[in-house]
């Protein structure tokens, strides 16, 4: 006979499921209307709760925003981040895989773009989060680029710092263009063309 779940465990599971549903719907509405445009009442309605019921899970809209951003980062780390940082995967191939994955999740891409743009305002609750995130991403890419340059895989006539800024700018810029014109702008193809410019060309042997 299967062991029955304890009431406490069942309650914990229900709470976790509710939080996941709230984060999912908040992500959708933040992506569509931005942080300031999306209302807690609308998010609560989308998940079939009252606003006080939603606030039982997340004490404020700011807490919910941070949970949404942390969930997005968790998904990216699970799929790619750890492999790249531990160099189990070639840096450029890891970044290319991330670009290809982003083509399958337009909602998350839009969420990131909208919130990143909004957070430029110093009083935005995610301003510090995005500022720190961009710095961390650039620092990580710089270190891996330097290692790739030392191994002779990537051109070294441009500094790793400049290349890292180019990589981040290209990825974000491509996402914006792709959201507007998905049939015209193919992110993976354009990113592949950029990567070919970074790689050190092996001289062809004369026959």
C-alpha cells in the first residue's frame, strides 16, 4: 500500500505549486506590461487568488519581481551557466547554445528586455540587480575569453574586456531585433557569423 503524504507535506507541496504559478503568471505580465505597468491585482486574478492571498506568498511586488528574476537566472544556470563556467563546454559553443535556446522562449526574452530597460531608472527595484548582473556576466566572459586567447582559439588583437562588452551588446541587441522581426532576424545565424570573426583562422596548407 502506498504511503500517504502527511498533511504538512501536502500543504508544503501546495504552497510550492502556488508560488510557481504566481511566478509564472507574474513573468508573463511583467513581460507584457513591464514591472510598473503590471498590477498585483491582475497577477492575483490570473492565478485565481485574491490580492491578500498573493501577498501571503510574496510580501510585496518587489519581492515578487526578485523571485521572477531569480527564477530566470536559475533556469539559465541549470541549462548552460555551470557548463560554461567549469569549461566542460567551449565558451563560444556555450554562448551559441544559449542564443539558440533563447529562440525557443520568446516570453522570457521579452521579460528580460523589458525589465532591463525599465531598471535603468535608479529608483527601480531591479536597478541594483541588473547593474550587478551585467558586471558579473562581463567579468565571467572576460576571464573565459582570456583563457581562450591564451590557448590560441580566439583573436587577441582586441582586448578580452572589449570583446566581452561586444558579446553582451550583440546578444541583447539581437534579442530586441528578433522580438520585433522574428522572421527576418535569425539570432543563431547572426551570432554564428560574429563567432567566426572571433576565432583564430588556421592558415590553409598549400597543396
